[in-house]
C-alpha cells in the first residue's frame, strides 16, 4: 500500500470483458494502414508458439533460407523507427501494411509476447500494440505488432506547454489506473508472465526462485548487492512501511516519454494514443511502477518530465519506497 493510504491511488472499476481489439495502439510512430488478421500474419507464429529458424512447418530447408532472405530484404527497405545505442540490442522497423517488426533479445520479446494478448483480453480498451506473431531468423527473434499514426512523446515533450504536459500526465494517470485494476490472481507468482521477477536497471537481475508474496520480492531486491553489509541492508529495509503490505498489481515497468505515443487534435491539444514496449511488464508491488519511472533520473537532468509524472504513481505517493530504492540502487550490481 502507499505510505499512509489504504489504496493504490486509482479509482474506478476493472473491465470485465474479454477479447476484442486492444485499442489500436502503435509500436513506434508513423502512418499505419489496416489492422491485419490474427497470428501467423507477417511471418507470425501459429497458435501457442513462435516459428523457429525462419521455416514453416512441413517446409524444406531451402524454404527456411528463402524466408530468412526475404525477411532481411524486407527490413533492409523498411523505415527504422528506433535503434538502440548498440543496434544489435534492439531495432524497430515499419515494414508497411500497418505492421511493425521489433528485433531484440529473446528474453524481452518472450515477455511482451505473453503480455500483449493477456492485456488485450483483460483490458480490451487499453491502447496498446496488437500482437501479430513472432518468428526467429538464426539467433534473432522478431516480433510483429500493429502500427497506428502517432508521435513519440519524447520527441514532442519540449514543444508542449505546461497545460499540455499536465493533460498528457492526467491521461497517462487514467490509463495506468485502468492497468492497475488487474490484481494478482490467487496462487500466481509475482513478476513477468512466465519468467519470474526481474529488476531491470543498467543490467537485469532475474529471480531464480518463484516469488509468491511481497516480502519474498523485497528479499530478492535486497539480495542484489555483493558488498552492502547486513547492518546497512537491514537499516534501509527497516525504513519501509511495515504494514499493511503493498498490493500486487499489473505494472508496465518502464513508463517514460519514449514509450508513450501521442497525437495532436485539431484544436491543438494532445492525446495519448498508445503505451508501447511491454517487455518489463508483469505483476509487481504497487509502488514498483513509481520506482521504475525514475530509475534513469540523474542529478544533472534538466528534463521537466519528472515534474509531470502521473499523480497516482508519483514519488510523493510512495516516498519511503522511492527514497529507499534510490539509496539501495547505489549498492546494486546491476545498477
């Protein structure tokens, strides 16, 4: 729970419907056309899995090489929407037809591959990318999702006035409150859907054990240092609220302007049209979204995004958890 409060900072009811479109969210930016049909499109996987080695079931080895060559040619002529500092880590392409291809590490794509259909079923009105499938060419997994018109908030942020920034923040707050209506089902482990708990900072730590409650999750976080003394670790941990225990809710895990797609209305106002990049998502303590939103905050930063964080997830709502994590972060091996 939040410090001194008994709820998770959001009001409203959870959505009870299942199925349906996920709201037409985009992965990246640009003009998109059409929705596409189900899995298996654009080289997507068949039901329940992904295509391995670039070859279809029952095809010859030459068919696999032909597909690999075709995919490479497709990416070569596609618009690059995103490229990480090291291109081999992650690239996102607009391959046309309203489809985006993401090429990155298997562990990231597997989590997003599970999360997107889960969210589309549980919260069909949440604006997120629609999954079309995943294939692997050699060592490179590729995920295909929908694309809708929109602009990267990170590139637009400096053009927004304070009223626009407050409006975008309020819209994000409403969407994240909707997300947080998804509570951890009974007997379900915390963390990503099927991969356990992760703590992503400069590097990623993954729990080797199944975690079923918040106390065990905090054990995992406070076991991440090789040089912090037992006294120092206990001193920081004792600063966390003792009761009631934090609620466990579905969490994006990497809310930042680069992962928010916006569009400008005819009257000049701005609308949030999608939240993208769900690789770090899963069921985590309610304060975890707050902690993760500021993982990259440095003393030298001048970006006022941090003054407009969604209200229900701001550090003011979870001050003890936020401050303890900032101190503990200095001791972590993956920081």
